């Protein structure tokens, strides 16, 4: 990792709670949720989302994260490395 990165992870068993696009849709490996949306609005618009377990991980320069197959993830760069 170069810089600082925020990972948001969800286990594969939480897939129904993340409202994936239908199979054969052009975005079929993505969730319809925008995690930047306030949690209260997400729960109102996507009620199953409240049942999902979210894992937040911050990686610093030199850190490594093993991401198992099929885990949902979103990555945000918080600081760019020099």
C-alpha cells in the first residue's frame, strides 16, 4: 500500500443485504448502495442493509490486506504516499 487507504468490507453471505444488480446486468458484480449516503437513508431505502455486518480497515504505508474471494469491498484513498 502506498499512502493511507480505507477499506470497507462485507462478507459474501451479506450479498442479499447489499442489493447487487441482477445477473447479466452490466453492473452485475456491484452493489446498488452508495456507502457515502448517510446510514439512516440507506436503511430507509434498502432495509436489508441494516442486517449486513460492515468491517472497516485502515491500511498504512507498507501494510497488506488479504481479501478473500467474493468479499464485497470499497476502497477510499485517504492520503497519497510520497
